[in-house]
C-alpha cells in the first residue's frame, strides 16, 4: 500500500512539473514574452537598455551600421602635458642643456597628456 501511494505521489509530481518544462528551446522562433523582450537583449543574451540618442550622446550608430563614440580630441591634455613636461625637462636636464630638456620634455609630455586625455572614455 505504501509503495502504491508513493508511486501515485511521484507520478502526480511529474505530471505537474511537465508544464514548467514546456518552454521552447532557445533556437526556436520566439513567440509571446520572449518575442516582446527580444529587442532588450543582444545576441549573447546580455541585457541592454535602449536609449534615445541626443546631441550630447557619447555613442551612436552611423549610417553604415557601425557604432561610433564621441571622444575628447585631447587638446586639453596636450597643452597641460606639454607645460608639465617642459617644466620637468627643464629641471631634470643638466646645467647647459636646459633648453633642450624643456623642448624634449614638452614634446614627451604633450604626447603622454594627449593619450591620457583621449583614453578616458571607453565605448562598448
């Protein structure tokens, strides 16, 4: 009697669990909720929030379908880096080479400052 009741209980659990497994596989055509939410996920299943593109947006999709990123052009970093590099080169250089040290330090500082300023934004 116990075995029969246990078998009936196990069968009833399996019957009630069947509708939970009725979801179609991921490669099947989407119908219902999955079709409505399809635009909220990329092809890898990661969620992304759709947003309106304005003039101040840092990322947009071009006419050719590629994504572009609005970035700083690096002039602020270039000017600050050149100034700091020139001062550092002037101080580090020997007694007779201060002008050359300032020029080389300014050039290196400008390059480094521009790259730091341009690399501050990561668009993905």
